[in-house]
């Protein structure tokens, strides 16, 4: 980063702009200034430097090419096209121009043309690593992992320490379902570069994806031997032990990870899950509490506390933490279902209705959402609302259970005509449910005989 804070040319240029002075810079100096801003992502200053440079050196091809880079960053493709046409005659042997030219077509969604230009640039024997990666990326855009792989491998030959090329080569092997070739390639690479962190990481991930967790751990251990501060690798190694049901070892790895982390909430949460798997609820609860001390809004730890308190019989606490977690993650339907269950279990039927309403709105295709919603509405005596809900439910699910519920609502509302009709439909659809339904809805007991009698009359008249 020192170059960004100690660039004398940039300081001189910025002082000039601030004081409305005019200093002289040669083309190389201006190129350095423009490149500095482009790499920093400060395209406003890059544009100012380009425009000032063209005022001093109006015929400079190098500065005009930098202008083209800025236009592409601005996504000003009309002006970029005009400048490309102007430069084509004199710059087709200039690698920087050809890269911009290829980027122009890439940005416009024409990877084939972009590849053609990059291959022409390769003939100049400059920037081979960058150009091969560029070509490979364009083949990826074309859905051609075979040719993409060839160019990522070529890029890696030009710069064997290029992590980008290595990672993407492995992705291509995976896309091509060439697992044996992938591991052979990786082993060859590790023979030549045994201290490559990214290669050992890829090695570990390769075996993790294939559920060979013991071999994956070896890869992660090698990487940690090279770089013991690679926090993410501890997480991967711990996940291997979890997959092997070796939870105590996983905890030990997570505890090592805690020493390196700035934010520890998720790691305490993972430690809690391991203790939970080891049937150590009190220690697990303690870990989830530590997680919440690190991040008071970490709803995953809240919900896990809710589950643990439920297991230990602390239903009030289970409900409290489920409410807090759901409040922070309102769109999580699993949380809404759990909260509705806990409200119902604690006898707070009215409070469960908000959750149940969200469930039927979000998942109208799930029958039991409607069934539970209408059931609770009946429990709280909201029979008219239940009728409305059940009529909506029947548009999605034409099932006997809903007609039994509907008949119960009508009978409670003293609407015996609609109640009788609904009960008849329920009996037509599934008479085997009647015993259970009579236990649930005693009101329909006396009505069943009437409904069956009506049904017999209908059959005789047919």
C-alpha cells in the first residue's frame, strides 16, 4: 500500500488540480498517474488525468488508450467505439489497446469476438498470463469449460503462482466431471509447489466434496502448517470432524480458531452445536450464550437456545428465544412454524394466528398450513373468519378435512343449512374420518345421522 500513500507524481498532480496550476508531465509520468487512479478505482481522477494528459500531449497513443480504459469503466460504449475506430489503424500491435478492444466486446456480451482479439494479442508475446485468463473467462461465458481449462492451465504455466488460474482450473475439471484428472493435476502441481496455500486448500476441498474427510483433513493440515493464521481453513477442518461425528475434535479446532478471530459469534455457535450433538445441553447452552454476547442479534444462536430449553422442559424460555429469533428473521418460514407451535403449546392461541397467517400467505400449496390456521381460529371462537379462510383453502385443497372444519364452523354459527351441506361433502370425500372428526368437533355428532340420511335419499332418487 505504500505506493498509494507515497506517490510523489500523484501528490504533484493533485496539488496542481487543487490550486488550478499547470505543471508539465511527460507521457510516461501521466501514464503512471492514470494507472494509479485506475488501480485505485478512482475513475473521476483517472478521467481528469487523461483529459489533462491529452491537453499536453494530444497525439499520445498511450494516453488515448488510457482514455479508452476510462470510457469502458464508465460503460460509455458509444464514445468507446468512436475511439476504438480512431485507434485501430495505429494500435493493432499494442497489447494495452487490444485488451481494451477485447474488453469492449466482452462487456457487450460478445465473448467470441473478445476471444479472437485476445488471441491476436497473444501473438505479441506480452501479458500471456493475463490474456490466457481473459480468454478462459470468455470461454466460461460461452459455457465451454473444456477450452476454458486449456487457457487457465496455460495461464498457470506463465505464472505458476497465479491462484486465480489454479482455482478456476479446478472449477473447470469439476464442470467437466473429470475428478481423476483434477486430482492428478493438483498432485503434479503440489509436487512442483509444495508450499502453495491455495493448492492445499483445493486439495482439502476436493476430498471434502467427495466425503473423504480423512484425506481432506490432511490437505487442510498441510495448509495450516504453511499458514497457521488461515481462519477459514480451521472452519473447513472442523467441518470434516463434524461430518465424521468426531465432535470433540471439531470443538478443539474451533477453539483454535477463536484465538485468531475478531468476530467470534458464529464459532461459538458451531461449538454449541457440537456440544449439543454430544448430548451436553448445559455446555451447549453456555456456548450459544457466548455467541449472543458477541452478537446480540445472532438469531441462529437464539433459536438453538429455544430448542435446548424445550428439550429441558423450559417452555417459557423456549418461547422467548423463538420469539426473539423470529423477530430478527421474520421471513424464515421454519421459524414461523416453530413459533406458532410454541404459542399453541403454551395456550396462546391468539398470538399463533399471526404466524399461521404468514404461513398460508407464503405457502398456500401446503395443506396443513390452512388446516392449522382454521383449527386455531375455531379454538379462539373466530368462526366467521374461519369460514372465510376455509373457503380460500378449498380453492387450493379440495379435501374432506376442510369440509369437516367448515361444517363445524357453520353449526357453531347456527347456519345449519350450510353446515349440513359441508358435512355431506365431507362424508362423500372421506367417510373414514368421521370418528376422529366427531371427537374433535362434538357439535357435528348429532348432524352426522341427518347428513347420512340425506345421502341415502339422494342415492335412491338417482
